[in-house]
């Protein structure tokens, strides 16, 4: 009888669609980089200090697979994990949109589905965690909006109000006027902001609040994984610079971001095509001559980011051996062939790891179905492009 989990793994690898399950079972590749990432995770867990890094690689060389491997490693360390791919709808220059998507894709340790609001619903208004978070929101953030919002959330018995306030915590920000009305109704007191909250300026408060909340709930930290970072290259000039500024919040985090480890996965061609090709350092001097930091430091980090090296022959053989093992379990048969034979069958698949894997699976499929296999040919597609979208008005 076939193994359902093994079938899932093989089908995920065949399709080329990244999978957390694949990351769980194929975690031995690139031991040097995984050793560095593991050490950084341990530092976050033990010391509570936030930090971030950028990894780059060619298309199909395993960037997303690496993030999925880190996802599983972080969960095994009892850390909350958020996984996000940048897109036209979620651009890096709009931090409030990034926050919303990150919260929608946040997984508590060992949970298969995203979400954590059910844990907040268990908090009573006078519990130690609730008291700590109210004090934190009142004193430690740039604005005190979250103090009024969280206190109202804990104390309201109106289901509509509860839903509205919860939606705000998830990134669907409620306007100031309704929040003030809710707070006055519950406590018979007016709201007096120390700083008027706007989502475009103060969204960082929400990241800080959530990072503190996760540690107070007993988790060892928060891991934020952002894929397809190269899509920043399609933004207009000023939008790209603002995107780098937002990246600095994670790569050069302030103390208010507590126990957070961030990884950005970036195309290897980004430096040549965008930073050099679009003269980002000159753009920085032209747009922000008086305040080049922290954008300049982020550009330097992108230029110096470690690149995923092609797997060695021995590492590829290890991956293919595991694929052969999973294929046998997935279809209840015994592939009787040497690692060298399977490796040789992938040579026509090109140099990309993704295409080698698909070539190996096609070869095994033919052996399973027909008892023999011909020459497998898998095309390599998907080179990145960095054509800018229609520029924003402020970029003209």
C-alpha cells in the first residue's frame, strides 16, 4: 500500500511548487548556510535580540526551499513563523500591506493552518499577559493607539466591536473616530492620543506590539520569511528606495522589535540588474541627499548577501537518493538502481536543481510504469525581469 505522505512529497516536487513538507524532509542541503541560520535562531531564542539576513540565488536553485526548511526549524524551536511572498498587491514599500499579509500568514508552532487570534480570545482583561501588553502599548510604542485598542478589545462584550477591533490587530486598521467612540462607550472616558496614529507612518508599532505579545505568550521568538524580494525591482524609483527603508526595520531592527529573526530571499541577478543597472546609489543621493541612512546600509547588505552555491555532486546524490526512496513509498514499489544511474538520468535536465529533481521523478515514473526509461528532457523557464510598473506620481 502506498504512503500518502510520500505521495504528497513526490507530487509537490513534480509540480515544482514549494512545500513546507518538502522543506521538512529535504533539509540536509547547504549545511554551511543552515548552520549559520541555526546559530542566529539560537541567538534570538536565548538573548531576545532581533536580527535579519538576505540570501540570494539563481532561479530554481532552492531559495524558497531554504525558507521552508527554516520554517520547520523555527517551529521545532517553539517559534512563531510568518511566511510571505512579495507581489504587486503586497509591495515592500507599503509596510501596512506587508503587515496585513504577514499576520494572515502567521503560524504558531506545529500548527498546519495560520492564525493566532484564538489565543488572544482566551485572555481575560486582568490576566498577567493582558496587563503587561496594556502597559507596553501605553509606554513603549511611538503612539498609544494600541493601548486604547487592546484595552477595548479585552473589555468589550459587543460582538461587532470585538470583530472590528480584532480586524484592526490583523491589519484592517480601524479609523480613529470609531475607536474613540468604542473606548468612550466602554470606559466613559475620552481618548487622548499622545501622537495621532496613521498607518503609513506608525505601522511599525504593530510589529513591535506583536513581537512582544508572542514572547509574553511563551514563544521563543518570531521568524519572518519573505520570498520573491526581487519584485522590488519592478517598483518606481522612489518606491524602491522606500522599500529598502522598510527592509531596514527587519535587517537593522530597533530594540522595540523583540526576538524577531527575518530572512529575505532575493534573486542573484538583482544587484546587477537593479542596484547597478538602475543606479540605486545615485538615486539615493538625488532623492534623499540629507538622510541616506538606513537605505545605504541596506543596499550594501544586498550587494554583500550570501549566494546559494550550486549543490555539490555528493549533495545532489543525497537529494536524489531521498527522492528515489520517497518515490518507492509513494507508489509501493522498489526502485532498484544505483545513485549514479539516477544522477546520470538528470543531466539532460539542465543545471537548475529544480529541473534535475523533476527529471529524476520523470525517470522514476517511466521505470515504475514501463520497466524502462528513455531520455528525460525538462525545459528551464522563468528568468526574472525587472521592468518597472507605471511610476507613481511622486516618482515623475
